[in-house]
């Protein structure tokens, strides 16, 4: 298990600006922990900043469901993690999207 601290900091310094900070975490071990620490600063009137955090574990029922359809336990976990990590961010530059995809693939290899 690992310990992840996800810090996010948004600063709104001009009027009519919007910002959203999102943290999603998936705990894969009983020894794992995730801490989301959002920080939002609005310096002028009309700033709209928000944050959201969701942390969870893979439900055993999800793994069993996929195993009942022929997947090994490791493959079932990999499918669930892959679905969780799939991120489609509108306007994300292709280079950054490709870099994120490589990081996901490396994480999958380390997981298995």
C-alpha cells in the first residue's frame, strides 16, 4: 500500500473566472491511503471556484462479476483500474493526453 497526498491550489484573481479542482482516488490495498487537500483562493468578486474529491476501493462483487465471465482476478482488477483511469478532458493537448496514456499503461504493468 501507498500513501498519496493530492494537493490542489486554484487562485482566482480576475472577475468572471471559473475553476474546478477534481481529485479521484482508487485504493488498491488495505494499507493504502489517499488524502485530498484542496485549496481555493478567490481574490476578486465574481470568481467561481469549486472542488470535488472521491476516494474508494474496488468492490469485491465487481471483481467476482468479471471473474464469473472468464477473467482472472488480476485481469479483472486491471479492467476496473483501466476504466477508473480513463480520463477524457476536453481541450487537453494531444501530447499531454498521450503522456497520460503512457503513465496509465506503466501503472497497469506495475500493478500486475
